[in-house]
C-alpha cells in the first residue's frame, strides 16, 4: 500500500502565520522601547529644568588692599645661651650637696663636695716638704755669696724646691676637683645624685642652663641668603604658649651650606626674662623681609584652583532698569602670591573693591545668577589663633 504525498500548497498558510506572529512580536517590543526612551528623555528634561530653575545662594566678600610684608617661616629648636651637664672629674663619695633642684645660682657657687679622705693630710705633707726645700735653698743661696757652697748645690736646691711646689699644686688640684662649682650663672635642673653615693668620673650630677637670653637654631633655603642678615628681627612662637610671641634677632649665620639639603643654618637670640622658654623646645620662627607693600588680599576660600590656575567669581550687580534681574557672576582667572593666615595676596585679576564669591563656588558657572546671603562669613584673619573645640 503506497504512502500519500503531502500537498505543499496545504503547508504554506501555516508558514506565513508564523512569520506574521514574529513580526507582530518584534513590533510590540520596538514600540515599547521607543516609548521607554521618550519617557526617560522627558524625565531628564524635567529634572534639568528643575535644577536650572533654582538660583544658588552664595556668600560674598570685598577684595581689599592691605599692607603686605614678605615673611620667611622656619622651624627650629631652642637651646640655652650657655648650658652644661655638670659632672665630677674624679670619682668619690658624695659628702655634701649644697643646692636644690630648680635653684638659680650665680657663677662660682659651690654645688657639691666629694669626701676628702686623706687629701688634706697629703697636702700638708707636700707643703712641709716644699717649706723645707725653700729653707734649704735660701740658706745655700746665702752660702753661695761667701763661697761656702758651689753653684751646683744651689741649682740642685732650686730643682728640689720647684718639684716640691709642683707636688703641692697637684694635690691642691685633686682637692679642688672634689668640689663642684657652677661655671656660670643659670638655673639648675633636677638633682641626679644622692648623699653618700659613690660616683664615677663623668657621672652627671645636675644640668645648669642660662635661660636669658635663649638661642634658637633654624634653617632657611639657600636662595633666601641674600635677604637675611645679622641683626634682623625675628619672632618666635612655641606650642606651649599659644598666641604669645617672643622677640629676638639673628646673631649668626653658618659659614657653609648643608650639601644634603641646600639649607643654611641660622641662630637667633631671643629675650627670655621670665624663663618661659626652655632648651629643647620646638619653635616656629618668622622673619619679616623688606618693607610692607599694599597688595590686594582675599580670603583663601574665595580662590578655586584647577589645572589651568586659580580663579574667582566676581559679582556683577543686576541692571537698575531691570527689577526682575538678579546679580550674576563673572569667572575670572587670577594670579596669587604669598599667603598669611586665612588670606592670600592677588597680584593679577582682581582689584581692590571687587566683590567676589567666598562660599558656594561649586554651584556656579560663568554668567550664573545668584542669591547673596552673608549671614555667615568665611574666616579672613591674617593671624588666626588656634581654638580648642
């Protein structure tokens, strides 16, 4: 029995139906995507209009011309004009302590004595030998005048006398070394030894520091050498006394530049009558150079920096005939100079009297309209003082 052959014409409508369904499905998806993109573009447009419709609020300040003086600032370390850690030259047992910790003493004050043991007895022995040698020498010298002794005897007597005197001097030096005196006037530190303690040669007993005046050693770059000289005024500040300054002047410049850092060491003398400054303190040294000159200054917060340089926004008021108009800003690139405290000097781009934006610059662009609210102002202090919060 033969198998019937399917009629091709009978399958053709089923193929067209499938193609029609695919096209219809693709059309639905394309239409949906198109509608979604229109919806998204409409939302973005509305958001952009909302953002652009808001006028940013900023604070402003006025550029002023102020006396400006070049300042060099460096860090340094304080040291006493004279300072030493006192120690005994020879060993011995502490026999007497004649000072108190923190006491102020004058030069030559006896501070400590070591036990003398038999030093005085030895001194008397050597002194007796020296006295006998003196008597013998004097007698033989008289005998020489009458030819009672030879010149050789007198010369021998003189040598014996000198040797005896040298022994007396040596023994006296040993005794003196057991008495520790203040080599200069100053303030003593904390006592490091106790009564009855044996101390070896070189053992530190107490530190002695002359606190008025004080020295401060600091470094400046070699390119500043031409602007620094002996006698130039300096101002010293330390963390221990916030807001207080100590006046001084440059007393010495090192004779060479440090080849590793290319820095020059300087030393300044600082008046310290009340002893507030102590050796070893970290200090900030400021040197005023030249004469003050008027320069345009702005708060540091008014200047924005980008790869092209510094810029500010200058406020231009609305025209009087247009009551609905708002003040707007003009972007201006500037050239800045030195800074001091919260201020920066401007050498180009801004003139004294110009009103500039000091806060809110991130919301601005060239020609943007603004609202001004100066209820809160940025800091604009040439010498700000740290505050504890």
